[in-house]
C-alpha cells in the first residue's frame, strides 16, 4: 500500500472512531444504580428490595454535623441549611430539630383532634378542661407564655404541641438554640433524606455536592465545617477512591505497556497503530449497547472492558509474526485461522450470557462479542494495511533463538495435567473459609474512620438502622395504617425490653380512618361542650369569649371526613409520610424504620408471629441472597459457555488430540487459579468469576498459537515471541492491579495475573505438538 | 434576702472604675446615656451568685385579673438564671445557655429556646447586665435614661435592636441607693409584668394589684 493510501485509511479509521465516540457520548446512558444490574427477584424479600424500596429509607439518610465555630453560629447555619435543603427536589426531607408548629397546614388544623391520641383516653368534659385550663394559666405566668399565647384561644389543650412532639424523630438528640446538637454541645446535627438510593453513586454525589454548596453559602464568614456521613457518603467515597486508584494504576499500566511494546517492536508507529483495534472494539461495543439497550450499567462496562482486554493480544500476534519476507497482509492471512478460531469460540461462548435473562449479563455479552469481533476484524482487515514494509523480525533476535532452543527442549509430561488438576481440586475442597463472598460491600469496604464517625453520629441522632426494616403490605393505604396501629404497642414493648431504641410508624403521622372516626365520635357537640367549658372556667380569670375559636374548631372537627393519605401527602408533612407509605401496582406498602436495633432475634420472633401484620426485611440478607442468585446465573452461563467453547474448538480443530491440547492448559489453569486463591484465604466473588473468564480467554489464545506452530523454526520463534509479549504485557497490567489496596481491584488483578502465569507455562508444557521435539 | 445588697468586696469597685475609664467613650455613638446614668449602673454591680425572694405581678391580656406569683430568683452567672415559683403553685424555670426549662410537679418538663421567649430574653439581658454593673453591655442593647437622685432612682431601658423592640417596649428599673427593687417590663402586645425584689419582695399587695399602686411602691412611696 502506498503511503498516501495508508494515511487515507488511518484518517478514515480515526474519523469513524470519532463518529462512534460522539454517538456513544450522546446516546449511551450509564446507570450506576446497583438494582439494574441485578437479576429479577424471586423471594418476597428480594422483590421488596428491588422493586419497592430500593435499598431502604435508612440508606437514603445523610447525617450532617457542623462544628468548628461557636454553638450560636452553628445553630444559625443549621437553620439556614435546612431551608435550602427543603427547597431542593433531590431531598425528601431535612430535619434539624426545629419544632415546626405550623407543620399542619392551616386548612387541616381542625384535624388535630382526629390525629392526636388525646381523645383515646380522655373526654373533653369539665374535669379535663378544668385541669388543662389551670395549666394554661400557669403557662401564661411562665416564660413559655410568649409562644403559647397565640395558640391558646383555639387550642387550650395544646393538641398541636402533642402532635409536634409525636412527629419528632424517635430518640431525639439534645438541643441548643432550638436545633439538634451533640451531647457535648460542640456539633450541630442535621438529617437529610435523599430521593436517590444510597448505593447510586452518581445521584448521591449530585445530592452531596448540593449539600456542600448550601453549606458554603450558609456558613460564609464563619469557621464552621461540615461533616457528612451515611451510606450514600460511603458509596461516593468508595466510588471515587476506586476510580482514582484504577486510573492511577491505569496510567502506570499504559506507560509500562507502551515501553514493553517499544522494546519488543522498536517502531513507534507500529505501537500506536496497535492501540486502534482495542479502541475500535471498545467503542463499537458501547455503540452496540447504546443501540440495543439505550444504556448500560457501570458495572457492565467495567467488566466488559476487563473482558475485551484480551483483544490487545491480536495486534501483538500480528506484529510478532511480521518479517521482511512476507507482507503484513500475507502474515495476517496465515495467522487468521488460528486467531479467528480463538475469537469465534470466545464470542460464541459469550452467547451463553446473552441467554441468561439478566439485563446486566446480556449487556455484557453484547459488549464483549461486538468488541472482540471488531478488534479481530480491524486487526485483520485494517491494521495490516497501516503497517510499514520494514518491520522488526523477531526471528532474527539472538536471545529469542537461545530461549526457543531451551523451550523446545522442555519435556511434555503426560501425567502433569491430571496431577495438577487433582491437586487443585483437593486444595479447593480442603481450603479453609467460605468458598463464596456474597457481601459485595466486603469488596469495597468503607474506610474505618468513616465507619466509626458514622456510628457516632448515628447514635447521637438516633438515626434509623440501615439493615433492618419492617414492611407492612395492604390493599389500600388505610389497611396499611390500621396494621401500623396494631404494631404500635408491640414495638413499644420491644422498646421497653431494650431490643430496639425506637421506631417510626406511618400511623404516627396519619391514624387510620377507623381511629379517626372513633376519636371524632368522642368529640362533644356544642350543647355538651359549652356548659362543660363554662364550668371549667369558673373561678379562672380568663376573659369571656377567650375560647370561642376552640369551640368552633371542635364543632368543625365533628363533621370532617377522616383525613386520607392523599390529602396528607399534599400537606407540608406529606413527604415524611410518603417515605413510609407508598402505593405499588395495585397495593400499598408501609415501611417501619427501626432505631438502634440491639436484638434482631426479638424482631425476627415478632415478625414471625401470625398476628403481626408485617414482615421483617433484613436488607443485608436480601442483598446477599440476590448476589447469590446472580452468581448462580453467572455460573450456569459459564457452564453453557464452556460447553459451547468445546464444541466450537472441536469443530475448528477436528482431531481429538488437538482439541485436548488446546483446552487442557486452559481448564487446568482455571482449577489452579481457584486453588491458589482459596489457599490464599480468598472467598470468591463475581469479580473473581469475571476475571477467571478473561484468564480462560487468554489461555485459549496462547494454546491455540502454541498448538498451531509451523514446521519452520523461524516461524516457531515468532510465535514464541508473540506469546511472550502477550503474556508479559498482560502480566504487567494485572500485576499492578493485584498490588492495589482495594479488594475489588485486587480480586481482578490477582486472578488474571495467576491466570497469565499458569496459562503460559501450561500452554508451553501441554499445548505444543510432540513433533517439535523430534524436530529439535 | 440581703444577698442582692452590695457585699462590697475590695475588687468590685476597682473593676467598675477601670471599665468606666476605658470603655465608656468608644462604645456609644447614638442616643448615648449621660455620665450620670452610666455611673448609676456601675454602682449596681454585685457579686455572684445572688439570690432574692421576689413577687411578680403579670398583666396578661387574656386574663381579667393579673397573676401574682411569689418565689425566689437565683442569678448564678450572665447566662444562668433560676426562677422558682412557690405560690400560688409550684414551678421551676431554669435558664441556661439559651435554653429554658420549665418544670412542674408530675408533668414532663417543657424545654424551649430562649429565642422563642424574646421578652424573657430581653429581661434576662437587662437583669444580668444591671447586676453586673456593666453599663457598656447594657448600652449596646438599650437606649438608657435615668431619673431621680442617688438615693431614689429610675433607669429606663428602650431596646435598640428591632428584633427585641418587636416584643419589648421598655424596661423600667427602680431602686434605692445601689439596690434595684423593681423590674417593670412592658411588652408590645399589651402584656406587662412588674417584678418586685429585695426589700419589696414581701410587700403587701391588694388581691387584684393595680399598676398605679405598683408604680408607687417601686418609687418608694407608701
């Protein structure tokens, strides 16, 4: 090809890549919500977790602490901050302890007699009114008069205050200047509940950035500092540290990788062109996801890029086999059957994932198949035309020739494979510790200081437990509320027993219609109330007519239709109830937050009682069972993929002996990796499984190339060179990951690093045909 | 009772004098108090803690007749005031660090921020600054005027800040020699209260006390 034609080809190629990039950036929506990566729910517990509550209201709570300035300044910031957060649609609620007496909308004020529990145990008779009014006289003589005075005329029994107290979160912190403070009085405390789930890193970061901004606005000219905590904060922090570390390692990887290729091929142009197939594959894969799914999960992309990393080997095989005698196109034609066998069998194996019925895995299959196929085809039909005619011939290298002779002299012990496989199986079987790691969070642990800080704030704030939740289901909102009322005394008992420190029921905000009607029935009519009030007022010095507004409100409350959820939702407190009472396809659910769970056994026992209208949701257990279910799907897919692989390789290589030579190193390597990990005390996770698949793909390629050597010694040296460069570069890249401090990166890195070593050695010992020895 | 009388330690007058010398010229720029008024306030300083019996008459709009409460007051520091009602009922109010707690027998204590009771906050400010002889602090919050002579005097405080003026119209402190005897707080809503302390704490009052009579008592007329 002429230089001009090569430049044109490169320009067209880059233009296509730019077009793909533009399309991907505009069309591919990357979701980070863990739920969309999970399989459909099977158990009621999983269904609740996935469909109905996300990760639970506890996980959406952000804990805020302000410190570093005088308490008065902190209190002012707290008040300003809460107002800003309440105006933001990204938050369900913001609390700082300020008692908002106006929380019940003006038009709902008469409802206070139906919402407050006073009438359950009291009648508005002369005796009760008298004792209340005597206390009001004392109130007027006390400093509280200033803020009680406006209430007294219409609410002499102070029902609004009782409601405000009942609506305060359970286990309230101390207060200073009306807002929550830590017991030592040095930190102002706030709670903010996000709309987004706690494990959705991008939405959480968005919300937390908003909080930081509001804090900066509210704290100008002070020394105050903001401490944020809660599951969402962990998620954001872990996400950031993971991607920071992955990026840092990626940078070192790239430098090392390019240096290695420059050493191996001594041509800058060649090395740069070698990146094109992988980039093309990645972009094509993402474009396919955008086209077919409209979006992809972040985890799919992370797994996907790990899996198509094997495509970097395709240009290396091509480069290592180049020589002065043959044109790059001829070399590519000669390599193609071997390369194509590897790519085709891998791609067909990934079809198994496509049939898994899980969105995340289907996306993974599409991305990997399109990516690998594109990388292989662009290597074969594009890259070859870009290469110059004066490449470095690996076969001419003296040290390679020496190495080749040693390698050629290596024995090929037939007993090796069965021995290693047996030893590996035995090791896996007897290795201590649990085989599977179901807790995905264990792979991305939160920093210990953050956890300690969270525990401290959670105790100070009495914030709900993140793990346990009681769930009530009912045909309609009122059924859920009625069930919630039945739960109240039972939970109160648990609280008295010390099993829990507190709880928050939806019926605390809105009693059921039946309860409201019962209270309504106890409200006296005007003919009864007037004389009772007159009698109660005897001897007290209230001016005549002081309580006319009270009599009017009681009369109004007597004929009200009970307050329903819909109307309550529209009131200022509506969001709080909405967080605990929600309609879901034809039925309603109620969520009961629990605070300070000390004895989960007591909760399990309570929920198991037939008369208890709720079940206990253990979010940790539910998510672990989901992960286990997910892993089962992956394992099934892998089993089918392995079968498909055997079939495709058998068809391609035809002879049983050759098939065995190619597949055996890969299979034994997989067992050896498992054994090494398990002996190292590692419990396996999804990340290990995906990395195992990558290792197997690498092994297949090594074995195919070793098995398919030509008789020509120079050609054999070139193959050795190719596999040396492939394995050395992959080893380098994943060794750095394996050394990472983050378990999730370590999982992938260690698995693949082990895989490269085992695959290389075993391919050398098991895959090369016997005749080579004779030739040597 | 006599704890509110000046138990003059050696240190107290010295402090008052040095404060007068250094602070007075810089503090005030508008509606400044006369030197005589400032001197009057500085003479009122007394050691802490101080305790006195009191009688408080509260005129509340909602009520036909004023409330008359008797008990004792403990003034521990600038931020801490205890007020115990002993008749006609029992009630203990504690103000500390901006928080008010009202405790009654057999009832859960009421707690709220001092900011929700601005009239009380205003009273506490004037009360503590006066007993501290801190003319500078008092002048920062109030426009000060005085009347009478060193033996029988009246000190009038009108809030400077709108936030306080919204709730408190004026505070009138009357006293004899170096001892305040009456704190008369007039709120903007029409309510008012007269607090009689020290030797007036046990003054005989009518069953339904009248404002005019209280004024006379405070000014030392029989």
